[in-house]
């Protein structure tokens, strides 16, 4: 595979950008080799600057649920662009997007647009602290909620991939306010509330963890969090930046029938452009400035291009059978991978929910970050390298979920499983 241009671009980028990338996990640090510099994308495929084509299961880390360069999304963005790219003033289309979100997620009565998932979770936590008058938050080990102060403790995603401490540069006073419990562990959560319950403003959780692989909640876990919050007067925040409109029309909260107080959204609500949101109960959201006294602002919030892309994407997801199709494709991919690994005697645990999937090179079960960390890192590196060489682009980290899109067809899944057969053979030979 020719990589001279990607190699040259990476060398140039490292002179100009920390690590040569603008987000750490893109650097291929845990898998080795040269990151591919992408030149174009269409449907389920991406193409690098050297002309190599890959079946893409990263999907810009989730938002490309329709596939890349969907013609209707591009048309909507071009139409919006013709009227101007940013106004710093209200537009009617912002309310259109807000109404679309409200219809899909009944827990959201009012919503505020922002520009990134980090901004959404940071703002939701500020709101929770303001509403309750309490300083502490509880998060779960391996769940990533953005890079704001206080949340880079026990974070998964790129923090875990790089193996660096979670909080350099963050004052200890901030991280002292963050309590960590194991994901899917109600006993530890209740123990934390037994000690700090009157100080805890909120529990924030990825209802389906996507930053330590793809790990669904165990039966009763989300319901248990709801009950604990109700008992102690804390708010329950679902971080659905990844799962919102990805696993079901109404996100994980509709799938599991658990209603949070606040929800954060991202990725798909911007149709692949920078956009995110947070919302929830009307009385809580009434505290947000200028209606209330809890300040949050953003010049590019509700950017007309992102709003146009988001509305069009969400409208296309209204088509019958969309989520059944996504679930079937990710399930077929993971079951096929598991069968091939079992045939070679390779320990592998696979998970999928809706259009999300993940796999771990251990026998499982994998219900927590500690269990995810038992995955064979060397096996993952060999598997990843072989798949990439064979034209399949997976997340360059064992701690990231993968994504199928509506553009992935049966042929793409079949080609991926053929590549997986060859990759698993290499893993088996190295054991």
C-alpha cells in the first residue's frame, strides 16, 4: 500500500501541530504506523491522499450515520451557505432543529445549541450544580464526557488510549469534586452516595459506553441510577453525544425507557458539522441565561450550516426501518467476527447496539472499563494493522466504539469479514 503522501503530510504536520494531529487518538499512537491523511469520502468509503480506499467504520466518530457526502445533506448546506455562514443572531431554523429534537426525546422540553460535545456536557454540569447548589458530580470509570476540567478523571477514549494521567493542568480542587465509580456497578454508586449524597449535584453517564469500546448497560443499571438520583435529590444526566439518534430515534433513553433530567447531544444533531446541544426539564432549562442566572454562551452556537445539516440528517432518519437496518448490519458484522475468531480459538467478545459496535480480545464478559482493559493489546494492534492494509478503516484504539452507516451494504460487510478472516489468521500465527 502506497503511503508516501500520508507519511510526508504527517511529517509536516508534526512540525506545526502537537503530535501532528488536532485530536490525540488520530495519531495512531497505540497501534503504530502512519495515520492516513484523508482526502475525500463518499458513502461508506474514505480515500487517503495516496489514493488508497477504505471501508470506513469510524464515520467521523459517529455522526456520518447516513454515510459520507450524502447528496441531500450537501444540498441543504449549500443552500444555507448561499444566505451566509454565520450571523451571531437568531434564525428560524434553530427553532426547527429544537422542535425536531423535542419530538424525538420527550425528556427534553427546552434545548440550548452549542458547538461541541465537550461544551454540552460542561454546560449541563454547570446547570446541575446551579440548580442543586451542590459541588460534586459522579461519573463512571472509562466514560468520556469531553476534556473540560473535572471530567478528565477516569476518562476513556484518547486518554486511555495514550495511557496518560487524566488531569495534568487541571487544579486538584476541580478533580476533588469528581467522584468515580465503576460502570455498571450500582453497589459502588450507592456507596458513594452514602458518603457524599448531600453534596452530589448529578450523575453523568454514557447510557451505552462508547469510549471504552461499546459496552451496554447491564439490566437494571440505568433504572438504578434513576432511583438513586430521585432518592438523594441529584440530577441524572445522560451523555448521548454518541448514542443520540445513533442507537434509536430517541437515543438510549428511549431504547431503555429511562428518563434523565438533562441530556447532552452531539455529532448526529449537526449532520457531521460542529454542533451539539443540551436540554431537559423546562424548569431546569429556565435557569439558563438570559432566561435565568446560570451563564453559558457561544458565538457559533446554532450555526446555520450545522443546523441545516442536522435538520436534514434527522429528517432522513425518520424513514421506516432505519434503525432496524443499522442494528442488523452491526449485528451481522459482530456475529461474523465472533464466529471467525472462535473457529481459530482466539478469545474475542463482541457487542453491538443499534448502529454501534465494539470488540475485545478477551473472553469476557466485558461490562466495565477494568474488564475492557483486559483485552489483548498486541492482538488488537495486529488485527488493526492487517485490516487497514486490507482496506478496512477501524478506530485506531481498542477503547473506541465503531459505527455502521446506512451507506454500508451487504457487500461492504462481506468484504470486511473476508479481511477479518485474514487478520485473525495473522493474530493466531503470532500467539
